[in-house]
């Protein structure tokens, strides 16, 4: 795969990722609930990813006890928590707004790196933080008389960004050099188990007997498009672009979400909100621009 093809792969990957919120909203309209939907999504993806890797190399998923505990921690405090916040945020705000809130994660990574790992807080990171903050304020309607999302929706959207920041940051600190595909497989599988148990503890059900063929169609699309296809394309593209450039290219994701949400759901952002979305994208570019920082940059922008 040459550089141009890799660039296209990452752009298409961003478009695939952007469909998650929209497909989830459509699944909700068919009666799906966040926790069972998320548990089944992760379980099916883990089975497909794990089966594929076992066919290629039966020993690839073997991990030591120390790695297993780290996978568990990343699934619980990072990816799993982020996904739960993301799916519940879609109950409180539109997919476009939730996508923009999620993309504050590079600014959060910069802050967390400075606070906990004593990395230098450069002027570049300050610019990224300011752009993300102002952009979110505009998207959320701070300058208008009516809020664009409920307080709970805002907190959940930012919670998704925080969980995703922790996942990306700690996966590099704890598991350097590990296969990102293996990491995702463990993360999906462990998250499925934990969220499944959480569903049952909270009085929910994992039964799919009432799911309609239409709902199953949306679930299949969620598993294939914003998960398997998106991750595969991103991993292939990143080998030639590198993590920093791939992260910059992937900033097209919230913009794709805005367009698709308008086309499919009829959701529309105001001109001020669109300007805010562009500022958030600018914040991501500012955070990722320059020499790669392996401890901070994700080499896999995995689907929530």
C-alpha cells in the first residue's frame, strides 16, 4: 500500500467510524437499549477478531498474567467506560454533538500527560486546548439562549473523551510494542463480559428474542462498518502515514458525522455550531502536528 492509498484508507476509515453514532441512534429507534446493545456489539466483534487472528497464528492471543491485568484495567477504566458514556450520551444529545465532544480527547491527552507523566506542556498543546475549549463552547450553544445538549449529555460526551484518552495514553505506557489488533481483541472481549454483567446487575436483559430483523441489520452494520472495517483500514493506512499524520487525517470523522447525521437523521447544526466543530478539529490538528510522540499518540483510533 503506497502513501496515497494509505491516505485514502484513513479517510475512509474516518467515514466508517463516523457512522457509529448514527447507526446506534437508528438501533435505539428500534427499541435497543445502550448496555445490551454495547455488550452484544463487543462480543460479536471480539469473536470475529479473535477467530481471524487464531486462524492466522494460533499463539498470537497468548498473553502473560501481567498483560491480562493491564488489558482488564484498560477495558474497565478506559475503553469500556468510554463506550458506555458514548452510548448513553446518544440518548441525551445528537450524534454530531457527541462526536465533537469525543474529539476533545487529544487535548485531554495533552493535559493528562503533563499532569501525571510530567511531559512538557508546550505552546502547541496550549493552542490545542484553547481551540478545543472554544469549539466545544460554540457547539454546545454557550452563545445562544438555548443549550444544544442536556448537562448530562455534555458530561457523558466529555466522559467518553476522557475514557478514550486514558485508554490511548495508558496502552502505550503499559503495553509498548504489543500488537494493537491483539489489544483491541482483548479490550472488546473483556468489555463485553463486564458490560454484560453490568446489564444483568442493573436489571436489564441480554436476551435478543425481541430484536427485529431491522434491529439485527443495524447491529450487523455497527459490528462491520464502524468497527471491523474502520479498524482494519486505519491499521493498514497507519503503516505508511505514521500515527501523527494518521491522527490528523482522521479528524475528518466528526465532520463526516455531521454530514451523515444531517442526511440520515435530519439533524442540523447552526453556523455557529459548525464553526465550533471546525475549531475542535483544529485543536486535534494542533495537538497532533509535529514529530510523533509514541507515548501519547494512538496508533489505532479504535471505534467507540
